[in-house]
């Protein structure tokens, strides 16, 4: 199932009188056409308080019971471009919950279609890559990025059995102190993969810019945003 996005819609707010060339007067409350971008996906980053230093290698310790703080949401258009102006600001040393939302043309959430049961979810995996993004598993300072899927159930209510079955529509994430400073361009990708491939993907692979060459398939979603 490859998701097809519809291009942005144009919302026309009709004027109370038509505009005619050469007419110099119009009603005071006349409105002009307004273009509006349609939100087709979003990523929500929920701060997990007191989680500085919770990352270890490719995963976290003690974040599931952390108190939730501020929520930062990035909305995306049909092409996967962020509608948020500029880079989002996250505390590089804290962990965040990440939640993907995908919407159809009527604004109805449809992300559960990718994880409706074990068989369907077995065809998908999420990756988060960025220019010069340092993965925590590749550092000696414990100050790198971690992207750890966290699903516990499929949409049909059955249990997700371990890290290799998790998809990444829900995840834990930290940017890491070694990635602080300059704005980084990130891409969250949901990839449809070939049968049997998902069980071979490790957490450290989820941050690897070369993932597409390692895990055959095709991206059905690519969300591009800046972070610092």
C-alpha cells in the first residue's frame, strides 16, 4: 500500500460583490481569495522531564515513566515539507516521545493503516536521518542521537512482540549533546520493505543515511524539517 497524497487545496472565500476591472468601489466587508495549505501529516514531540542522561547506546532507560512536559508539533503538507517556519527547538539532552499522525483528504487520521496487524506492520519501518547527525551508538560520550520505536500494540489490539516488530510511528528520541549547535535538516521516512527484512533492522540502522541501500523497499512517506 503506497500512500498517495493530494496536492494542496485552495480555499476560496467568496466576495460579497464581484471584482470588475475599472470599478473603483467595493463593499467594506468584501473578502479576497485566500490560499491555505492542507495538513497531511504531523510529528508531535513531547518532552520527557528529568531524562537527561537516560540514553545508553541505541536505547533509553527509565523514560516510560517520565513526566510529560511541553509538546512541539510540526505539520507537513502533501509533499512532506514542514509548514512550520524555521527550525524547531528541542532540548538536545532530554528524551522526547515522538508520535506520527497521517491524515486523508477529509482530515481523518489514517496512520493505523500501516500497523493494523502484525502482517501489515511487518512491511513497514520508520527511519530518522539527518546531515552529519551523530548516533549515540557511535560515540564514547553518550551524547549522540537515539531513535527508539516504542509501539506496544497493533491497531487490532494484539501485542507487539519485541523491538524487531516495532515500526516507529511511535518512538522515543533525543538529539544528543554532540548534535547541539547548528541547525540540522532531518527527514523522517516511513519505508515499505520487502518480506523478512524488518527482523534484520537494528536500532542504530534507523539513523543511518545509507538505510535505503541496505534495506530494499520504497519510502511511502518522507517528512522534512529543521531542528536545533
